[in-house]
C-alpha cells in the first residue's frame, strides 16, 4: 500500500455524539462511503453538497445540490467544448429547501423552484440525473442521464482534518459509465453506448466545516489504457499539512490510494497552458491538454469565489500498487484551482 493513512473498513460517525467535533475514529480513508455526516452542532458553519459532472466527449454537463447553512444552491450546467459556449440555470434558496442526507446516495435530492426542476435519485444500479430549465435566451433545456455504479466499483473517501473543529468528509467517485441526452433548444447531444460518445460520471460529495478562507486544486477524469478502464482523482492545497490526501486512481474499478501530496505545475494567469501533476513517489505523472476554461468570479462584500476549471484530456503514466504500469492517452478530464472566502 502506497499510503501512511489508515484505511477504514466499517461504518463510522463523522462527528462526536453531540455533532460538535470531529470523531477521532473518523480519521482515515475508505474504498466505499462509510462516514455518517452527523453535523448536528455549530449551526451556520456546516457545508453539505453533491456535485455531479458527466464527461461526454465534446460536451460536459454538471449538477450541483448544496446547502451551506445560510442558503441553499442548486444548478445545472453544460459546456459545448467544440463551440466554446456554456449555459444552464441556477437558483438560490432558503437553507431548509435544500436538504442532503447524512449518508450520500441514501435519499432523493429534488428541487422545483424558480424555473429549475432538478432531481438526483439513486438506486442499486446507479444514479439518475434529470433536470428541466430555461436558458437565459429563452431556449428550453433538458438533461436526462443515468450514471452506472458497477458492482465492486470503488471510490476515494477520506476525511481531511484541519482541526477537531474544522474538517471535511469527501467522497470522490470517478470513471462511472454514463449515458443519456442533453437538449438545449433544437440541439441534442446523445452520449454513452451505444448511441454516442463514451461518457463518464464524476461525483464530489462534501460534508463538513471549513475554514473561512481556503484554496484548493481538484483534478480527475476517466478513459481507457489498452483493455483497462482508468479513473483519475487528485487534489492539492486544501489538504496540505493535514496528514491526509484525496489522491489516487482506479484501474478497472480498483483504487490505488496515494498518500503523497502531488506536485502541480500550471499557470493561474494562463489556464489554457498544460496542467502537469506528478507523484514524487513515481506512481503518477500526467499532463492535461486544456480545451476550455470555465472561469467564474463572484464578489459579495467580505465573501467571494473565483475558480478556473479547465476541461481537456489527460495523458501520461500510472503505476498501481501491484506494479502494473499503464500508459494513458487522451483520457477525458478536468483540473481546477478554486479560491474561496466563505
């Protein structure tokens, strides 16, 4: 095993029984989601979200369902990587409108408000994402996607502990086969076998209490290396100094967990230059060739957010814990830096 971090194998509560502090037994990582996010204490400081993306060749779609205690947010988005255009819709709600379960994937996530009808519903086979909305220019939009969860498919689940009071549980799920359609006005994209481009679902679950100011990197993606299906998952900045990382990769659904902080090389000011990520232990070296930069910047007094999320293709080399070396070429993926004051 290529990490010093403890592997958890049985269910555990994220917080102490009063929901106020990090449960010491929750520190560690697992191959499936095992943490119950009993964030019952410290009202006004808790952050909960499920973020979905589907990488589908020349189009990317996404859904967000989140509650940060002071308000709720739901959105659906899409990017045409060929035309270099994007769209979608977003709503802000009262915090009690958007509710997320303590265990991800155990309750339907549904909102129908202010022109956005969004549902995220899990069953034993996977997750269905359905949304209806109206674009800013008046065109109707509809998304209907099923993201499969193959039997035995692993994910990267870990607690990042800044302190006993500030911590976050994340479940990062990569390389889940997806199929469906996106319709915007008179344009339809079909993806997933057998009708269209190969597509992969990505899930980012967050449940925790964060510092008021923080920056992070996140990268991921999926593709094929010969006869193998590869999923990529890594991050940086927000995990430094905690003794835990969200770094690893999947080969045919089996996770290799990397305990090292990875070396990132990219330009915030020139995000369309290549993004390079390297494991100093030698198990991962990849380069993202960008196709599109989704840049967002919001300022609201003392609060603010700015993100460069770049979509493109990853190429490079991976080595599993068992010593299997794989060459990855043009795997669909993304990388980002986010800067938050929240």
